[in-house]
C-alpha cells in the first residue's frame, strides 16, 4: 500500500480542519464511526456468545467463545493484506474504503437479526469489509500530505484520536443496549454507527481531491485477468473446503475456528519465507528482515495477551466484579472503554518520552518493556482472580489497573513497531509491510484464541500467572539479545 500520493493528488485548498486539510475531517469521522462499530460489537460479542439461550445468547461454552473471539480478531487483521492489494492493484484506496464501509455496515445489520446464524454471517462480512477499509483509509491520510511535510505526523495523531474516540464511546452505548435490553439491539447500534460513517464519507468525498482515487500500481490487460482468475480459484478452493467439511459432518464452530487459526500462522510463515528467500533484496535488507522476525514474534506474543481484554477479561468483568454503583449495576462491557481513554491520555506522554530519550533506548528494548508490562498486568490479574475465589466479587478497579499497565505496554510497543516496520522494510516490499505488521496482531490473536481455551480448564489465578510470567521472561530475554538484534538491524535504531 503506497503512502505517496501521485502529483496532483492533494485535496483542494479551502477550509481547514484544525489547521489540516479539510479532507482529514472526512477520514477522521469515517474511521471514528468504523471503530465505533468494531469496538462496540466486540465489547459484547463474547458476552453474547456465552449468555444462556434463555437470556437471548447462544449458550456457547467459554473456551469456544474465547477461540471464536480471537480468531475473529485475527481474520480482521489478516484481511488487511488482500485489502491493501485490492486497493493498490485494482480499484484504488477511495473506493476500497467506500465498499469496505458498506460491507461492514451490512455485516452489523445482519448481526442485528435475532437468529442464531446471524452472528457468524455478520462477522464474516465485517471481516471482509474491514480488510478493505482499515489499511486503505490510513493510506489516504498519508496522501493528504507531502512525504516530508512536518504536518504529516500531526495529521496522523489527529486521525489516531478519532480511532480511540470511537473505541471509547462504543462500549458505553452498545454495552448498555446489549446487556440491559437486547443483544441484537446492541449489534444494531454498531450498524447505525457504521452507516453514519459511510454517509458522511460519501458527503465529504468532494474534499478529497484526487487522493486515493486511482490504484497506486494498477493491473492492466492480461495481468489483471490473470490475477482475477487466480483470486477466483482461491475463493473456489476455500468454498470447496467448506463444502467438504459440511458434507463430512465436520462443519462445526470449533473446526472452522481451528482451521482459520492454522491458516493465519501458515500465511505468516509463507510471507516471511518469500521475503527472506527473495534474491532481489540486498544482504543488508535481508539482515534487517531477520531482525524484524524477532520484533514480529515479540509483537505477536504481546497481542496474544493484550487482546484477551475483550474475551477472558471481559468474562471476568461480567462474572467476578462488583459493578454496583448507587444501586445501578453498570454493564461489564463498559470497562472496555478504559483502554481507549487511557491511550488518549497516554499517547502524547509516550511521544514526549521517546523524543526525550532519542536513540538512547533502542527499538528492541522498547519492545521488551512492552512485553514485561503486559506480563505484569496478567500477574496482577492472577491476584484479582485469587481474591475472587469462592464467588466473592472484586472491585472493578482491579481491571482498571490491569488495563492501565497494558496501555503503558502498548504505547511502548505498538507505535514503535509501526515505525520500525517502515524503517526495516526492503525497498521492494515497502508498500506491503504495513500489512505484514497487521499480521503480528493476527497471529497473536489466532494463537491467543486457542490459548484462552485454557482459562476454563485451569484455575484463573494459574492461567493468568502462567502467561503473565511467560511474557515477563520473554521480555527479559529480549533485553538480553538486544545487542544481537540491533546488529541485524544494520544501523537502524
């Protein structure tokens, strides 16, 4: 996915948005509503899956529900790869974002239908739509600025605020509607949010100029036909595989979830193998990619724990915390708003800190800090789980403290990893590396969904302590091998 707009791709001059191109407001609001829909649905997904049928849920076991949640998140990020390719080679970022938003909204509306099958059909549409929208709207933000513009980073910071604003508001609305009134009404609220996003995107497209209007590297003629044929064959093979599972009687939630988790890991291994064995990249670029493999593993391990906030920790919030305030029991999903508000507060502080420290703290060290903090959050969760043994309800402040530690870890790893991705990328693969960074989240979520199954068979304190200490140990190991990883980075800090 290209971040460089062609000559003339800048939006028209005129009114500004906080001193930035007016088009940024269109993209800001589109992303805010998309994240509203995504995090709003995600906040109540596991709670709906595990709720008793008599309470309007599906009555699925916690282990399966956790695996479904992890695999769903993994698929969302995995689809960023084909989504970026579709924009770069076929229809351009602008139309990809539009059609992505339409498909996402359709997915949420399907989930609002009060039937058992609707949730899985809706999630499939949301995965496909997010793959089109998520990577390409970021590309369009980049297209609003010259590559070396000093306002570029500030523009992305404003855009990033939209992400977290949507993520903060969403659980408060969908959580109340879903948990207090009707689950499908909560899913419907997410649908309305995405509809707002699509409508304002269409209304504001005149502000975009030519940004994202054309594919960055379009396929033409025979190449286009060949690519579409291969894509059609791939889809056909996937549908055939699903048909075989159905005919053989193996088409169950657990089977599909397990296969998708394996697929995510295999795609990642294949992608790295392709890059590392490419004879067209230089020895220096290959060395940097070897360093990136280690950073990728660290990031996947981080997301494995971090993204259990919406599954294992969400269930803990529902079952083990005292959420009564003045006679009102607030929805468990409201605690999902803690992370984004802490990120909004902490992101400027983290940016100031890294600027202050400069190159004195290397990228691998920052990753190590993120892993250690992430692990410590689960160690704290082990203490909370022990306090809840015997059916006692614990204060929700335990979870707030856990999320605060995790956010500190995220700010040490996530934005730093995104920056490292662009710096370590081989020239040939520069436009694809953002999709590769998303794969780290996909792998972490896919494996994390399987790992989370253990939360039901192990005692909760044992579960949290085991994986918390494992993350701390991995973080300390990262510190020990920092010098070797920096050597592979060949001059990149």
